[in-house]
C-alpha cells in the first residue's frame, strides 16, 4: 500500500470515491473537502456516474443523451458502417450553427454573450479571458488533428462542437470516434498516468450534490463510453469547481 501511495504521489494523484464516508479519512464528509486538497500540480481521481456528467460543453450524458457524438456512434454500432455516423453528424453540423455564445448556451439575459464567438465556449466560472479561451481552442484543434491524422486542421475548418465544419474535419471526427469506440469495445477503457491518460473534468458542487463536465481531454472517449453503456468511470479533476446553484442550458 505504501508503494502505491508513493507511486501516486509521484504522479500527483489521489484516488477518492464519489460516495464519501468518514472512514476514508478523518474530516472528509463532502466532496468539497477533497477538492480543496487539489491544486494545479496535484489532480484528483474521482469515481463518477456517467449520468451526472455532460460533454462538449452542453450535452448531458444520461441514458437519453442527445450528444451528437453519442448518437453518431450508436448509429455506427447498428450497422458497422462509418457512413451512418457521417450522416448523423453531417445533419447535426448543418442544423446547429450558433452565431454567438448566447445562442450556443441558450442564454437570453446576458448583456455580453451575444457579442462573443461561440467558439470561445466561456463558462461563467472560467478565470481566463475570451482571447485566452479562443487561443486555447485554436491550439487544441491543431494539436488534435496532428495527433490523430498527421494533418494540420485548424479552426478555418470549423470547430467540432458545432457547425459549419469542412468535410475534412467531419471525416476526421468520425474516424477518431470510431477508432476510440472500437478500441474501448475490444480492450476496455485503458487509462494511464500520462497527462492525457484520464478524461479531464471540472466539478460543480451544489450542497450535497455534484456534477461534472469534460474539460480538457476526453470528448471522444466519453462519447464512446456513453455509447457503449458504461455507467461509471474515473475522471481526473484539478481545482476547477464552483460552489453555487447554476441554471444551465443543458441538452
């Protein structure tokens, strides 16, 4: 046990459960207490319920999820044909084309959200500027395309969260989704301690309840896990949380 603890400490990780009992550690009675222990160098591994999460900034991951990636993978699973997933996502990207952040998040009372690009995807609790978030998204788009196809597919092709997007990006997203789906289906969900070895998420706390959202790394993995019917999973979370009641336009 000491060896495992030293190993986890080396990687800056802590393993905790979502159902907390005082036997786990003196004084721990609420997830908030554990989240206070994290920092930018030390992350927490959380056991989470799929139904408590959402992905791609606004899509619930419950059993009735209308997350476009999840629906596309379920269509693929029925026939084994990637073209069926392409049809689903092509329809989604043609239909969902928000002009600004207000339309993307279905917010009507924000004085500034209608002036911000939907690509920014800025949440009320984010501590970075619009420009910083847009830069992050741009870098993420290039990094993901180079890592998964070897080609540089930047924001000039669109952004995966909504349309319009190019046919090149559409094919890239479908290929990546199917690859991840088939890997998890054949080998199970294999996580590791690398920076991208876990699905990253931030946590929102409201009294005794908490929800999570995929934040940095894992949008394709979470869609595959949801489509395959996984009900529990492990997440890695840093000090990204808020303690307040939030009315949010989830779908």
